[in-house]
């Protein structure tokens, strides 16, 4: 009888080990930044990623000097290197605006006496972002929605601009900023025209044309001599707000700098930059990036995310490894999203890996047509790794894979390009 108990215990141990091994989330030392603060004073820290950390005095129970460690996982490369995934507790895919953890090194599990505020620079505003936490790390790296919205600073102007744009401009200009309609597409127009010019042109483009402005005349000529309406009633600030919105939306829609071809037809900034190189940075300063603000009540991981929902169902992506590797990790990252999801070993067919799907559906939903990267790696300090580009199909998502040999440095370089 005793033997049977022992056997059960052993089995339990083995199964636990298998489950948790995959979700390893303890980061290597290099992922952390270390600070020492005086607990008797308010402190503002700035991480190397540009995250501002506001700590009130007596946030921690210890007296005097406190050693802190802080981790910010912002990019896909960081996620892949440190095996942090963007999957929620139901198996849903998340897109992350960043994952954060602040710990008092002498008592890492103790809740803070006062909440710590983080300000996180973002490339663009995504209003759908919510706060996720890692409620029970021992159960795996699955994020739980805290139901709390994230405050986004510096967005009032942008939201006002959006309203004005929709009211006055989208009848002629594509709301998605990419297509030419009655008027030209405006994606990234702020990178090709000065702010002052945009204000004057929007107020009264006819006046600029009459005054002989080169760009206005070029546009007028290229656009079959049609003149767009004047907006004398809009204030300078209101017009700037419209372009703040356009700037943010261009980033959000991932429109690359020169994608909208019409903006370049009459681009004179190339000449301007040659004349004075300082001009350009000033010209863009009004389109400063938004900042996400989150509150950390304790030292657990916090993630800014939104839940991705796709329509199309595909058969799960399966990988067949040509050779077995020790400590193999395989993950998938979207090329156009800050999303990293792990593959898990198939229980039926050893050597086969399947895109993680907690819900255990036969089919998974996926954005058909979007490109992903599949990254497999094993071993240290000599690395075996492979990064492949893949476009998931509705069926037959079976990939045969073998790894190449390289150094840790080469591996990091490869994932930083993703
Ligand atoms: C009735 C249609 C119409 C409306 C409404 C309209 N536009 Fe235009 N827009 C045009 C046309 C046509 C052009 C092409 C050039 C021209 O007319 O001089 C243009 C050109 C532009 C350009 C220059 C693009 C470039 O490449 O430099 C900007 C900027 C612009 N519009 C902004 C706006 C904004 C902002 C609004 C709303 C406040 C707006 N437009 C409303 C028709 C329109």
C-alpha cells in the first residue's frame, strides 16, 4: 500500500514538473534594472526603456535604504528571450503594451503600502488596452484581466482631433488614411509637411495657392486643379489636434513612412532637411507619443494588453522536429503585433509541437493572411535556433523543422529584427 502511495506521489511530481517547466517565467539577471532608494522620501525613477516610476515615501515597510529591482518587457525580442507570453487564462491571444514588475529585494512578496505609479511611453494610443495581472504564476504564465482600464495621458487633444476629422474631413479623405478618394490619403502627412503649413493649408488652401506656395500649387496641379474647402472657423489648436490624431492613427494602422505615395509627390522636406537639419525634429515635436499610466499595488507582474479576436478558424499549427533537442522552446510571434504565444508538446506524438490552445479546441481562430514568425531555440551558451516566416493557412499547417547552430549573440540579433 505504501508503495502505491509513493508511486502516486512520484507521478504527481513528474506531472507537475512537466506542466510548470514550460511556463518558466523567472527572468535572467540581465533583464532587471536595480535601484536603491530612500524609503523616507518620494522618489521618481526612470528605467532604461523610458518608463517613469513614481514611488511615494513609506511605500515599503522597511526603514531607510531599499534595494529595488525592476523589469520591463516591452518588445517581442524581450518576450522571446525571456519566455514571456501574451496568452490570457482562457487561452485567448493578447497584444501587449508592456509587462512590468517592481520588487523590494528584501521582501519581494510583500504588498506595497502605497500604490506605485508607472508611466509607460507608447508608440500610439490603443484605447482598448486593459490591465492584466499574473494572479497565480505557479499555475503558468496566463494573464488575468483585472477589469481595470488603463489611463492614457496626453490624449485629450487627439480625441478632439478625431471628432473634428470625422466631422469635416472623412467625406473626402479616407478614414483609414491609406486610399485616395475625392482627396488624397493623409497617412503620415505630418511627416512630409510642416505643422505651420498644415494649419494654413487647412484654414484656406486657396489662399496658399494664390500666394504661390510651392507645395500647395504642386498639390493643386497634381490633383486636377480641385481646391478643397476652407475651414476658417477652426482654430490653430483644433487643426493641430486633427493632425495629432492623424499622426497617432498612422502609427496605429502601421502605415510606413513613405507608404502613402501622394504625400511624396509634392514633398519638399527633403530640400528643407538639407538646408537645416535641426528643423525636422522640431517639426515633429508636437506629435509626441502618448503615455500609458498604470498603478502597481504589489510586486506581481502587470501587463497592458488587449484581447485579440479573429474570425477565421484554422487547424492548429503543428511543428515536427527533425531531431530531438533538450530544453527546446518554440514560440510564435505576429509580425505586425506585439504578441508572442508558445507551442506545447503534443502528448500523443512526441517530437511534435502544437500552438498552445488552453481551450482545447480542434480549431483555433487566427487572422488569415497575417504573417507570423516561428522561433525555436534550445541550448546555451551554444545555441540551436531557427526563425522562420510563416503565413497560417486554413488547413495543413504542418511544418517540418530542424535547427541551425549559432551563438547566443546571433540568436539575439535574429529575434531583435522580428
Ligand atoms: C470636399 C472634399 C474635401 C474635404 C471635405 C477635405 N479635403 Fe483635404 N483635400 C481635398 C482635395 C481634393 C485635396 C487635393 C489638393 C487640393 O485640393 O489642393 C486635399 C488635400 C488635402 C491635404 C494635402 C495633402 C498632402 O499630401 O499634402 C491635406 C493635409 C488635407 N487635404 C487635409 C484635410 C483636412 C484636415 C480636412 C478636414 C478639416 C480636409 N482636408 C477636408 C479634398 C477635401
